[in-house]
C-alpha cells in the first residue's frame, strides 16, 4: 500500500472513531457558573542580599591576623585583621610627632594667656594683648584636637573592623598579603538585609502589587516563611521575567542563596469554572465547545488558575452556557477530519 493510501486509511479510521464517539452520546455537557477565586501567583525564588558592605584597606600594608572564613558571623565593631608594614609605621610616627608639637603649642598658649591676664590685672598689659593671647589659645586647641583625630584615624587605618553585624560573603585578600590603600579585603552581608527575589511572567507580573502577602517554601524543607511584596519590577531577567522582591513578615535570618517556591496571594475575582478535560489546545490557543441552538460551536478562552480537576476561565465564557466535557477533543476535531478526508 502506498504512503498516500496509508494516510487516507488512517484519516478515515480517525473520522469513524470520532463519529462513533459522538453517536454513542459521549459528549456530555455542563452548565457553567461563576465562582469567586482567590488569585495566586506562583514562582521560584532565591534569597540574596539587599546590600553588601565591602571592607577595604584604609592604608597600604601587610594583612595580619585574618583568621576568618566565608560564612563566618561577625559582630559590629569586631576586629577582623590588622595592617602592618613601613607605610603604617611611618604614618603613625608622623601623626604622633604632629600631636606632640600641637600639645606643646597648646601648653605654651595657656601659659602666655595666664601671663597676659596677670599683667592686665597689674596694669602692665592691655586688653588687646589678652584678646590676642585668647585667640592664639583657641587656635592651638583646635590644632591639638585635629592632631588627636588624625592620630586616631591612623590607628583606625591599621585595624580592620566590621562596620556592622553580619556574615562574611567573600574573602578578597589572604593573611600575609600586601595590599594597597582602598583594596578590598572582604565583603560582608549585614544581618537581616536579605530578601527573596522571584521571577514572574506576563499577566502574573502585571497583577502583583507592593504589600501583597504570600509564603515561601524552602527547597530544603522546613516550614513555610510568611512573606510580603516589597518591590515590584526590581529588574528584568534575560528570559523576560520580572523580578519581584519579597521580605519576611517576621524577623529571622534566611540563608543566602537558598532556593524555593513562593506563592503571592492576590485579590479575589469571579471566574467561570469548567472541568480541565473540556479545554482544547489548537493553534496556540485554548478552546472549548459551547452548545448553542445552532449546534456545538468552538469558543476561544483564556485559562486562569487550576484547582484540582477544575480550571477557571479568565475570559471567553459567561455563566449559564453549556460546555461540552466528555470527548470534547474528538468532537472538536471531528469536522476537521471529515473536511480533509481525501477522495478515493
């Protein structure tokens, strides 16, 4: 038998099967009705830091005492490492010399002012001279405080401390390594500054608003974490998904990099519920067969969420219509098969 004959025979058999299914009265219909559906939007998400803090070297030197590892927890102000070497030593010696000079100048200005005041009391000096001594003392005091601050700054540059409590994400330098001023030593993720980033697509992304609640289920197991939407459209992914940022409702520490599924709960809306088996996919669109006085007619629909064996229709149907359920796919294609039945 030729390939054309095989195709003709197969098409004829398919048409007969469709006709037989219809003749047996297997195309039962249901009457549609509206139900109130709580909209839910599902996606996969990943916990990641909102912000990270780089800890950099304030002065060139050799890193010493760096005994931390990625993932280690640190407290605010905790000593992380120190910087040593000729650069630090030279800076400290210079700042200490400036402070000694400023201290001596301050002491001299105080003695000069005291002498001028005694001479003024003995009518041996003028008020102008006392005023000049007071101005000189004020300038010396300012210079001394500046020198003190500069020395403390030099000491601070030689000690690396955690700017906030958190976890170490990356180590960018090793113990014993020589670093330049401004070079990154490590990166810190601050405690409580993580959120969940999830990608939503199409109509789901457009329906999500800031403040909506939901829950996050970690892929590693454990109880669901209540969340709420904190940012919409934080970024657009390479696949076209819109990034939604969610934060935990209750205080708690998430694990950076943790994956899981998230459901965002939207507003309730009335929709038409039909059995899922009544839906027909053809030509990249969804259809149902609607029974009318003129016969069964195909109708394009927009499916919404699915609950169990039911699918809710967002658009395309109204309450009270008759929708074919049993053998809907065969009934839909029965006329196509007969229309394209090749001649003998």
